[in-house]
């Protein structure tokens, strides 16, 4: 009997131990109270908070997550998210405080440590503490050299500081990390950064360096338009207009929708090489290739007006106006030409009837990523910091829009026009 009793005793002790271990795993003592670790995340507050977050109701999300945190004060993810929400609400000091407290936590694993540091870096960036933000991101990368979010944020920080070389190195690291589908994007970003380095060299008068950079930018991203423009500028500085013309014409070949950016430059360069007719020929070719093209019409009109050919010029301006009624430059050119002709009644009447049918827009350049609007063409969006995302919103007379759009879309577009 004795050995059986002993065995039973051992078995019971084992079971009690197991149960105690399980309980210890699930419950823990916080401020004299036993807390159910599972309850924190299973509590309705946590799920409710996430739901509010998805619905973009930040205040409600904060309220629910704070309640969830009362049930389980140690929940790292909840604290992390809460801190981020404070930051998004502009309470940067509070966000920093929350995240700093998390760093003091014992037994953070490497991934948790890196994520807390990343959030802290974002807090610093939001608060304008650039150096501290950079240090935090660098720290994350020490813990995890392949931390994509840290690299992306570090790159944006370096771009904001115009540290183009550093940003270039960071982007190279990112490019080596991301898989094939994202390679073209990285390549294009590297090209834009290379162009910025070229501009920096140009400003410092280092023309050789600038040429190298611009050429390398063009090699990496064939449609990096500003690199062509500035490469041509360097050729002009070196009194080589033929080389400049070649570069700018190549640019028009690869990005015809940006051709107008080289118009002034080309018009002057053609004159220096004694090819005065080449500019008109270029504009005519662009107009025939893209019937909606209005800038080539306006440029050709100005070119003809300066040579005293006002009648064909005014016809071109009327055509340009039909395609782009919002361009103040066309209205000014038209009035200028109309006044030199002493305001002929029939032409003025035509002007009035064309503009009456038109819809007018403000800020025609739109970021395709975040819908930020701008009056001028920008290569990097000041809002979402993405490169080369601006397109020019197509402008057509109201009658065209209504005819082309399905009814639901035209309603949406109508309300958007009303607000902008
Ligand atoms: Zn944007």
C-alpha cells in the first residue's frame, strides 16, 4: 500500500504544480490585485477601440483602449497604440512619455524593443526633434538592420534635411531589402535623389560633378525630367547650345507631357544656333501629336506674336483656351493680343462665348497618392513626401465632363468643385 500512496502523492503534487503554473501564466499580481492576462485583450474595450480606430474615430478609440489598459495595465501593444494615437492627436509630449515608459520595461524582446523605439522616433519627428528622431531610427536599425519602417522614416527625415547623400544610401539599403515588385519605385527614387545631388553640385559651381550626377540620374530613371533640364543648363553654361538642345529634345521624347518645361530654354537655344524656325516646328509637331496640348499652342502663339503674326497667334490661343480655360497665362496672352488689335468686336465676342462654357479650377496639380493640390508642378509631394506623383488635372469645358462621366461620378466631381 505504501508505495501506491507515495506515487499518488507525487501525482497530485504534479497536477497541483501544473495548475498553479497555468494560473500563474494567466493571472498576475498587479497592485495587490490578481489580473487575468487574457482578459485585457478579450475585453470588449480592446475590440471596440480597434473598431473605432478603423472608423477613424480617434477620441473614442483612445477612450476604449484606456479602459482596456485598466484591466491589463501591462499590455504592451495597447500602450504602444495608445501612444501613437496621442501623437496623431498632436499630444506629442504625452506620446513621448508613454513610449519612454515602455522602454524601461524589463524583459522586452528584440522585436518589441525595436517597435517601441520606432514609435518614439515617430513622436520625435512629429515634435520636430529631428536629431533625436534620427538617433531613434538608427537605434532601431542597430537592433534590426532590415527594419523597413525605420529605413523609410530615416530616409524621409534625411530628405527633409536635404541630406541627399545620406538619403541615397538609406534608399539603397531599402532597395536591397524589398523584393522585385518594388524595385522600379526604388530605382526612380534613387534617380530623383541623384538629381538633387547634381543640383547641389551645380549650385556650388562643380559642373563636372553635376554632369556626372544628372547623367547618372537619367540612367537610373529615364523619365526624371528635372535631370534633363538641369543637364542642358550645364551645357549652356559651358557654351554648348547644341548639346543642350539634344538633351532637352530627348526629354520631350521620353516625357512629352512635360515638354513645356523646356520651351523657354529651347526657344533661346535655337536662336543661338541660328535655327529660329525650329521652335515653331517643334510646337506644331507636339500639337499634332497631342490634340489636347495647350501649352504648345500658347508657346507657339507667343512666338508668333513676337514676330508680328497676330492672326494665327490668336487662333492658337482660342484653341488653347478651349482645352484649358483655367490657365491665366492664356487669358493674359489673349487680352494682350486683342488689345494690340484694338479689341475687334467679333474676336471679343468669341472670347466671351468660349469662357462662358468653361468650368474653372484652382490648383490644377494633384498628388496621385494623397490628393494634395498645388498651383505649381512639384517633384516631391510636401504632404506625403512621395516622389513624382503630381499629375495635372485634365481641364475640359463643363459640357465635355458631363458627357464623359457616369452620372454618379459627375455628381461626386460636382461636389468637389464646390468645395475647392
Ligand atoms: Zn502626396
